[in-house]
């Protein structure tokens, strides 16, 4: 069930039988020459909606912005500071917990969110002892990591990866015009001190990835693996 497409009474009836909810999060930032700016939140939104349908659970409205300050030298980036993310989720956690949603699976689509969300959990969860929260990135799902490693190896890289672009090509083929890009390995992941330095190091916005490997067939396989993995996740390890 999609939260924003239900009524108050539907939510009331739902909470009499279940207290779980999925919360997709991502970012709004460049993904190379042909990847969609909304890649990171579009992927988690579609996975979460499919999982909610299979598990007969709720999916909350997607949070489309994340910690993307290192992308701000490129056009198309909307970023949120870590302090703002923590403040936002303090209100989200309070609202959901107050309503009766006590188990939240946050499904993440942006690697740059991980440190912020880890700090957020440490800060906020002590304030909500009845709340159980799991934070998972889509590429960490059971069977998903193995597929990516086997299929792309080192060419998966860190940003504009063939795995995420494959899923986008599968979900939104009408918006993709694939272009050849130059693949460059990244010897060591540097410290990204400023957005300007990030663009200097990666002028095409691609971080050690080979987008040329992306294809719709892989995207369909990855999407289905994710749905299977997080369908199981909804029923496991809420302690």
C-alpha cells in the first residue's frame, strides 16, 4: 500500500494488524552523461513499492534528497546537510512512532547517506525506545551484492555504476539515451574535501565505474533480486 494514495481510515485499519512501514530514501544528483538525476531515489521507491505489494505493508513517501554536497559543482544537484537530515528524521520518527508505526525499514539508494544515517541512528533511537529501525542500501540485499561482484567486478566502481544504471534503464527506458563513456579505474578512493576538488578528480562525474556495461537485462535481474531480498527482510530480525 502506498501511504500517500490511501485514506486516514485505511491507515487506521492497517495499524490494527501491522506496524511496519518502508521508507525509501536517496538523493538528487548527477549520474554521468546519461544517468538520471533521480537515480538514487527512483530505484528505492520502485523497489519499496514492489516489496510493499508483496508483503501487504505500507510504503511511506520517498525522501528524494540526501547528503550530496560533493556533487554540487555539477548541475542538477540538490543536497541536504547532515544536521538537516537528522532534524528531518527526528520529526519523521516522532510522527510515525506516534501514529503507531513501530518498525521502519529505511531503504537507501545513495552511498553518501550511509555515514549520516549511521550518526543519525546513534543520536535519535534512544529517544524512541518503542521504535525498531533498519537501514539497508539496495545493493546490500541478499544475492544482490554477489550478482554485482560477479557481473561487473572492479568496473562496478563507486558512482554512476553499471548496476544502478542498469536498473534505471529497466525501470525508465523511455528517459535513457545511452552514451559511450571512457572507463578509468580509480586506484585509491581520495578524501573529497570540496565539491570543486571532486569535479577536478572526476570531471565526467563518474567515480571508478564503467557505465558502458549497463543494460536493461541486468537491470531486470537486479530489480527482482532486490524485491526478493527485501521482501524477506521485512519479516526478519526486528529485535
